[in-house]
């Protein structure tokens, strides 16, 4: 059976897009090239900044994402995925633009936490995502207590994310270690890595906490849907 083709609305950021593709490849049950999933990728770093759009009233990325979605559908995508948590604030623009299904990374992630019977989780994400309550609504509905970093540590989260985007990985690793220690000290049992840049600078084996990587969860959802 030929698997369905996924269209990836990428570039938010480029490293995170490539990371998702790698995750999909590695978990696909393939023996030869032809067993793999066709990925149609529009990696467009010129999409307006999601953080500025939500926090500062900046240019709306929704119409650009919708245009990308239509293009991916036109060239043969059977369904779509968006490897950026904060961009899901604008997911309705994408859904309204196409006739094919659009996977929701946030819903997929919360479903996994609920299945694992997680009771208390910290969310490390952009300030814009926290402000938009994207995970908050879903976690509350699932009865999962949410822990957020205190203000100073939330600033470190943002420094981590932008350090990854600028390839300053040593700074990113230094900042995120402090954030993880902080949320663990206030009772977090699990951590949701609510920005797709974060898994790129975290070695999960260094910690006793359980990490939930939405990009990895999305990759599994892509493979499941493709087959």
C-alpha cells in the first residue's frame, strides 16, 4: 500500500521543520526507500512572526499559512501538519483554506498525556503561546494541572528559543537547564516542550522528568495517518 502524502507548513523555524522530517523518517516502518512517506514541504521562514502577531498586534501569519496550505494541497498533499506550536493559534486559516485534513499537534499532545494519566505537567513554550492559552484549554479539559515558569524563567525560555534560531546552541543549552531545574523544583512531574526548537537543545537522559515532545508526537500521528 502506498502511504498518503503529508504536506508540511514549515519554516517556523527551519531547524524545527527538518527535525520533524527526521522524526517521521526514523519512525516509519520502512525497509526500502519506497516504503517511506512522501513529504511535501514548504519551508517558508518569511511567514510573519507568530509571537509578534499575538503579543504586539504584528502582521497576521494566517493568510500566508493558508496560501501555503493551498499550494501543498494542489501539488498532492493528502493531509497537512504544522511543526510549530504557536502557529496553531492560526490553524483555522489553514483549515478553512483546504479540503484535506489538518493534524493538530496540540490536541495530539494532550491526548498522549491523558492516555499516560499525567496529573501535573509543566509547559515550556513561547510567551505568545502561553498568552493565547492554546495548551491551557486542552489540559484543563483533560483534568491535568498546569505549571508555568515564573516570569524570570519565562524570559529564559524565550532566550533559549531565539538562541536556537540564531544557532547559538551553547547559550540555549545553558538557559534551558535553568528553566528545567526551576519547574522541577515547583512540582512538575512531566514537561511539555511546547516549542519545536526546544528538543534540539535538551538531552532527556540527563533528567529524571518525563518529557513530551509535541514534534515527536506529531511525527507519530503523521505516520499513523499516512498508513
